[in-house]
C-alpha cells in the first residue's frame, strides 16, 4: 500500500512539471502576441505590461528547476522518468527565453513612431504569427507526446527563416532609400530577429521532446539558420 502511495505521489510530481510547462508556454505566447500588437499600434502601455509580465516566466523557470532537483534527489529516477525531468528543465529554459524575446520587442516600441510603411508592420505580424503557430504546435506535441508530428517543426522553421530574410531585405531597402528611416528600421530589424529566434527555441523544444520520448537525439539532417548573410541589395558589391 505504501509503495502505491509513493508511486502516486511521484506521478503527481511529474504531472506538476508538465502543468507548469504548459502554463509557461501559454504565458510566453501571450507575451509575444501582445508585444507585436504594442509594436504595430505603438501602444506604450501594453508594451510596459509585457515587460513586467516577464517576471512570471522567470519565476516559473526557477520553480521548475527547484522542483526537478528535489525530485531527482528524492526519487533517483531512471531512463524515461529522468529524461522527462531533465527535459522539463531544458524546455522551461527555452520558454523563458521566448518571453525574453517578447520583452525585447516590447522595449523597442518606445523607439518606433509608427510612421513606417504598413507593409513592414504586416511583415512583422506575419513573421510573429508563423513563429507563434510553430510554438503552439510544439507545445501541443509536448502535451500529447505525439513525436510522429514533430517533422512539421523543421518545415515551419525553414518558412520562418525565409520570411525573416525577405523582411530583412525590405528593411535594408527602406534604410538605403531615406536616411531618416535608418533608426526606426534598425529597431524593427532587431524586433524581426527576436521573433525569428522564437522559431529556433521552438525547434529546441521539439528536439527535447523527441529525446524525452525516444531516448535518441533528433536527426540533424537539415541546416538551421536564416540567409541574411547572403542578402545583396541593388547597387552593392557582394562580400568576398
């Protein structure tokens, strides 16, 4: 009877980690959505809310780290359970970084006046929607452990990289056309890069989930990364 009670308590501890990951993921998604809305609408109040909300993710990561260490020390888990606990630590770190990236976007709102072409803001919104869709889908995979669905992550990451490269090129073009665009477009460029990085963290989470479920590392058969280093604008000389 005692062993049943111990196992039940152990299961609850593992479920606690999963629930906190889900809560952190939802919070990070909202932060990024609100940060992009604040940027597009030049909403300084919403931007400040996003910046303050980052404390919730910091606390969530600390809570998961502390709980995981206690479980490892008390239960001495093996195999799948150990991967589950270590995976929770890794995933919470990636989610916390997503929150940081959302906060970084929110901080740029004060430096953008909203007079830039609408196409730039639409590009930022489209990039954010793609990155957030990827994050939501990978968190769904974490909840269901359906690793057979994980192939979409790399396809989506390629799409995010391609869209970011296109937006990078467009922002550089505006900067070259009018020096007055340099400062606001530079801030938008940093925002776009922060959003692109969300896709990288979603990919990291997918790789961790794959390891939790299978015990193997996800095959690295495709390169990651944007192509902005290859961008050449009209009238410029390609780098050697």
